[in-house]
C-alpha cells in the first residue's frame, strides 16, 4: 500500500510573503504533492510567487485554490493537521512529523487530508487549530520558529519518505469538514439547551469536546448517529416543556 499523495493538500492560512507561496509550491512539487490552497492571502503578488515557483511547480500555482476563510477551505477534508511552534494548554503538539507521516499513509487511502500552515509572523491561531484532528510541531534546537516554505518542505519530505512504508490497513472514509462543523454546531446548541455547557462561554467547553472527538476520527455514519442523539434529546426536552408533542419518533438514527 502506498500513500495517496493526490489526497493530501497543503493549506497556507493568511500568508503575507508572496515568495513563500512560490517556495512552498516548489517544495511540494519536489515531494510529489500538487494540491495547494491559500486562505485569505495578504498582498499576494503572482509575479513574485511565480518567480520562486520555478519549473513544473508553476502547475501547482496555476491550479491552487484561494478561499476567503478557513472553514470554507476545509469543507471537503476528512482529516486536518495543524502545525505550530508554540506550545501550551490550548495547543498541545501531540505528534512529530515522522510519526504523523506514517499515520497519514493509511488515512489517505480513503480520505482527503489538509495540512495547515499559519502566517509567517504568528502561525496558526487557537481558532484555526480547533478544526484540527492532530497538531504537529517540528523539533528544533533553541530557535523554534521555522520559515513557512521550509516547514512545508519538512512535512512533505517526511510524507514522501513514509510513502515507502507498507501499513497493515487503511482507514475508511471519515466525516468531512462540512459534516463535522454541522455536528459541532448541533452539539453546541443542544448541550447549551440542557445546561451541560455555559451559554456565556460555549467556545471554551466546545474546544474540549472537539479535542475529545478528534482523538477518534469520526466516520460520516457516526456523525449522523451523534446528530440523531441530539435530535432525540431536543425532542425529549420539548416534550417535558409541553412543546411539539406530535413530533416524537421522527428523529433519524
């Protein structure tokens, strides 16, 4: 079994230096990757981009997708990996590039994978990282910050090397970003309604729930089950309140 490189996309979030986009595209081409997405780029000068994206990497630039926000960019992806140089309670770097690369081989057989890289001056924000199933940190010596294009090269290189491995099995298709965000919105509404999370600070509680569920990458069917449970809880609470008593039994499972 080989890694499906066509199922891996590099997503640059709010890049500020045009040359880094071109250099990232060149690094991708060196390692067999071709899907590039750009989220809300700042001062993107295609002339400067192309100057760094020499040779066949020009094809990557011509085919790259530009998005207005990260949520839109992640809609088709079933597995999302964030990169960070910073650590802390809100951004646990739970995997190193080499281990991640091996894990991605089986995942990419039936799923689209997005690798997120943040802006040059501050990286990915906590809000960006909440979409991620895994967070990776590139080991360094004293200076932790790595140039954007270099970071793309390091992860792309590890994935290319790991493509020579033979994992025991592949993972089935997982829920994509559109399905997951619908589920998380549904969970937030219903858990707020029953008082499980504080309506004044739902984001804090939902971050913990996202982290918990991201440990077991969910299949589309499992997302539908969770949403079915939410619908049934909603129906039950409406029954207790004496509202909508004729809607029982209609929840899909």
